[in-house]
């Protein structure tokens, strides 16, 4: 029995050393330790929850951090999946989409993407108050889900990866600036065509 326990413990240590984790036991700790977080609605519920969640995961969130997460646009929509007949409820799909971008210094875009969350709720025409209350509650759950997905997306990035993306963005910005400068110099050095003189009769 002792040998078996030692064997199990040894395997557990070996697997954890290899980076193996049981599903559902992972943490939300990020390797990014400093981040600026902003949104069009600076005091909106999504960006506020996201800041709180990141700070709870050990991230220092402040203006002027080396990298910035910008919530560019958040949109809530809904569509009918079924139409109710007399005495029956209809199904409505609620959708929340979040477009985001991670920026480096000089606000250069490094990467970005879109996150979406969908939920289906029943809408009872005979109980509008109850249906509306349920929709509001589901929207809150969707927002929490969206924040968690954003944190999971951020977990995929390390400071080293962001530094590499920053170098690529810097190189592209320099190439674009050099090309613009060369085009401007070419235009300045190109002789302007003189207006055609029409001989007087």
C-alpha cells in the first residue's frame, strides 16, 4: 500500500512538472503582470468587472502600463428562434459580442479579436415582467462569461510574446514611415509641369 501511494504521488509530481493539469483545476493567473484596460464606456459594467477580475488574478491595472487592452466595441443583440402560438412561450437567442485590441507603446496595435457569448431564453407573452427579469439576469451571466473568456484569452500571451509583437509592430511602423517619406521626397523632387502657353493670335 505504501509503495502504491508513493507511486501515485510520484506520478502526480511528474505530471505537474510537465505542465499537466486536471480539467477544471487550472488557475486564472496571468503571466502579464501589468496592463492598462480601457473602453469606450470607461465606467461600463464589462470593463469594470474585467479590471476587478484581473486585479484579483494578480495583475496591476493602471494607466500608463506597458501594454493596453482596449475594449473597442461591445454589442448586445437578440433574435427570435421560434414564434409563440397561443399559450406558449417563444425562444429568443441573446448574443453579446466584444471586439478588443491589445496595444503597445505609441498605441500601436499588436493583436486583437472578437469574443461572443450566446444564450437562449424563453419569452412568455403572458408574463412580460418575469420574462424581462430573466433576460436581465441572463445578460449579467453572459457578461461574467465574457469577462472570463477575455481573461482566458489574455492567459495565452506572455510578456515575451507581447515584446515580440511589439518589435514586429515597430518594424512595420518604421517601414510605413520610411515609405511615406520616400514618396514625399520623390514628389518634392519631381519637376512640376509648366502650364501650356496658348499663343496669342
